[in-house]
């Protein structure tokens, strides 16, 4: 049985979480009313910012988190019926880009090795079985063409960027290159590379993001994806790293922020639990999706340039739907691709009942993204199961497919703590807006997260680097070694302003 030796890890996770879990609103009897730095959010950005402050000699800080454990959008869950449970990942699942030879290592890969995280190579593009409405249909040649198309698009985009050409959506760029999916099989293959891994809109940004992560020759780490199968959960690396320096009094859990007041003298943060904390500086690591909504009130309201920056970047949603069966009847490969007549309809499947993953678990999951993610969040779980099973039965028309014994689907877009899965750079999002997203307010309110990373937006290592950068900047500010301002651009402009007849003086109409 593959389950042997796995469950003792739960105790380790419980001990680690328990070290801080008492530090919640219900039992926190010595709540500090002031700190030098208040870090809002205990995800990767917040933890690494705190660690960097500590390394720089600044220990008067507090991490304030709405959850009861550290990890942010790194969420692990024991899934399956009693006696057959496996810890699976609701959010980040892979170390994306590891290390090529003795080259630069992805810092997430370094954390994974440091804390002995169990990972396995996931052959996302080389171990795929293809299906459509007729069942099994081998269109791997179409699939491989789609992979090559994206690779070619990144090469062309590099020249576009170097020449200072305007950005396009990735699909528009494909049209420019003469690539236009015409069949469900071509559309699903196109989806697999553009929408699934991960959602990508901007031609230029999706290309540099891919290169800086996966292409060592372009400054990336490696082309390897290592999937976490550790039964302590992927979030363990964040929690274990925090346990090395955080003191219990430096973390407050179970407090959801609802009001932030800031001025040139400092910041006051209020929570729904009635807690009030003042700070010289506040580092806001909320997702850009949270900032785009009105769940948290900022006083005074953000200036126009900050509002524009927040609402110009996209917040993507990426939803995994897990199913467990009493028997395994599906593809022997790691991945499966289903081509429906409707783009994005339960297309990408991954078997966890696979050698190297969790053989014998009976678990498979399907991923939906974008609008389809928003759609499934409006359904009941029974309705989701019905639609998913309709697709599975279309994939296997010649067998009797049983009902699953368990199903789980995380909620991202509707969840007030996340409002989506990760950020995405659209073709109309310009560098000045990215700088404005990160820019400080009144030299007191700071912003950091994967969304503020130009090179690695949407990636966990982007969150790491942004936390590290923010920690260094805050320490330098506090210790008088650097500026307390991250500058902004009042009015971001097009690199090439529009010319008449769109700008004055307008041509006079003919008499």
C-alpha cells in the first residue's frame, strides 16, 4: 500500500502549526498596540519579508493573518474517504523551474531541498493521452505543434521587445504568426499551453516570464517542473522556514483586516475581530484580487494612479477539481487532455494514481481556468460532479464509469481572502503601472506580492523575491540607509502617444 509511512507527517505539520496557532484572537491576551512593521499576510511574501527584516537586524515586526496557519495561497488538504486519504494541493503544486547544473537555483527549489520536501518530476508535456467527444483520439501531433508554437512565439516576442514594438495578446500574436486553431483538438492543445500552464494574456510578458523561469540561456532556472507529493503539504516549506526565526509574539492569526488608515505619521489597522494595531510601516501582501474588491477600506482612498495600477493587472483563477474512485480506469500517462467543442470545458486532467505520485489512491483531478473557473464556483458540488462525470463518460464511452466516492473543489474567486489564484499581465498593462502597483503611499504603506514582480508575476518564486526585496527596502528605510519611498508615475502614458485624428487639433469637418 502506498499509504504506509505517510501519515506520521501530519503530526509534524500539526506541531509546526500549533506553535503559532495559540496566537489567535480568542487567546491572545497581550496584543501589542504598536509595532515598527506590520506585515499583512502570512504567505510566501510575508514570511520572506519577515525573515529578511530579521536578518537585517529589525525584529520589531508582526505578521497578521486571517488564517490559522501560515502559507497564504499555499493550501494543502487531506482528500479522500477514510483510510484512503492523501494530502493534495489546492493552490501551488509545483516548483516551476529548479536549477540547471550549477546555475542559478530557484529559491523555492532551495527551500524545498533545505526542508527535505518530497517532490517528483512531472512530465506535463511529454506524458499526455488525448481525448475528444468520441473518446480516445491520438492527436499528439497536434498537441506537439501547439507546444512548438508557443516556443516560437517566445522567440519572436524577444525580438519584438528588443525592437520596442507594442504588445499584443498572445492569441493576436498567434494570428500574426499565421497560427489559428480551427478544430476542437487544436483549440484544446492551444489551451493547454496558453490558458493552463499558466493563464497567459500578454505576448511579451508571457514570453519573458517563461524565459526567466524555464530557459537558463535567458536567465531562467531550468525547464523542469517538480510536483510536491509531500504529505506535510507544500506549505510546509513556508512554515518550516518561519519556524527558524519567528517568535510566537510576532504572529497573530485569525484576524481579518477590514480597515486601514494611513498618513505621513503611520498606519492604523483594524480587524473584524475588533483588534487595532498601529505601525510605523505596513507591508500589504494581499493578492491584487483582494485589492480590486472593496472588502478592505483604505482611508484616505487610494489616489487615482494607484487605483489604475491595481485594476489594470488581471487576477486569474485556476481551479482543480479532485475526484476519488474505488477503481482506476483512466489513462496510464500522467496527464490527459480532453477536446470539447467549447474551449475550456474540463480540458486538463492529471492522474495522481500513477507511479511516483500516489499509486493506489484512486485520485484524479481536472483543472479549469478563467471564465470556466468563475462558472463552476456558481454551481453546487453535485452539479459540478454531474458535469465532470459527463466529460469522463465522453472520454470513456465503451466502459461503465462509476460515480466517485469523494469530490472536492476549492473556491478562489469568491473567497474574500484571495479573490483569485494569481496575477496575470495583460497586453494593455504597462511598466509604469507595474511600478505604481508597488509604489508606497505616504512613505508608510508598502505593497508586495507575486503581482508586483515584473519577471515572475504569478509564480511562487515571484512572491519570494518580492518579499525579499520589500524586507531589504524596509530595513534600509528604518535604519536610515535608504529611502522610505518607492516612487510612482502620476500618469502612465503610452510609449507612442496616439496621433490625430484622435488627438487635438481635430480636423475640421468639410463645409
